């Protein structure tokens, strides 16, 4: 209809957002425990498949530049996370968990952010604000914005 194409997962995200809001608006019980178990299983499967599908032997010629880039990225993310994210988010436990999530997101994807936050909260306790902010921004807003920006540029370029 618009001659624009968007990633397939955007439809599923919109349906899930509508379903969750309708369930909450009706006052029905949302199956949090079941969703959390399925989410944890899915996260672990995704991380395992991502690691297993990497063909590291094809990158042997790029090993030294990749190591330098990884060290620089790690150092910059640590500095930005500590001096900016942690301070802006309030210098408390939730800020620390959000900083860990930000590092995971910046070093890979939202699944890395969730794994980082889960490692901290399993040891030190829940951080509700962090679990609200990071997935919302990392999955929902960023995916929608990236989809529209990338698709817009591709459609403009073509």
C-alpha cells in the first residue's frame, strides 16, 4: 500500500503491546510467571544459538583489529556507563542494574542487556525500574525507530 517494507517482527510486537494493554485495562491476571519462564528459556536458547552459529575461523585475519576494537569499545562503554548512565539514572541500585543493561545493549543486543541485568538481580535482588526501562527502550522503542529509519533510508536510496 505504501511501497515500504518493514521487518516482520514489528507486527508481532504491535499485537503483543495491544494484547498486554487490553489485558491490563480489563483487570485480568497476566500470566507473569509463565511468560518469565518462557522468556528465560528463549533468552538462553538465543544466546546458545548465536554463539554456536559464529564461524570464528573465518575471522582469523581480523583477530588483531577485532581485539583492539573490542578493548576500545569495552573501555568506552565502561566509562560512558559509569560516568553518564549511572549518574543520570540516580546513582542507586536501579542505576547500577540499568548501567549493566546499557553495557549489554551497547556491546551487542537487548538479549545481552537482559542477561547482564539478570546476573546482577539474581545475586542482589530485583530492580523493577531497570526491568521496566531497559526492555522498553531496548526492544520496543529502538526496534521501531531503527525499522523506520533503516527502511526509510533504504527506500530513499532505491
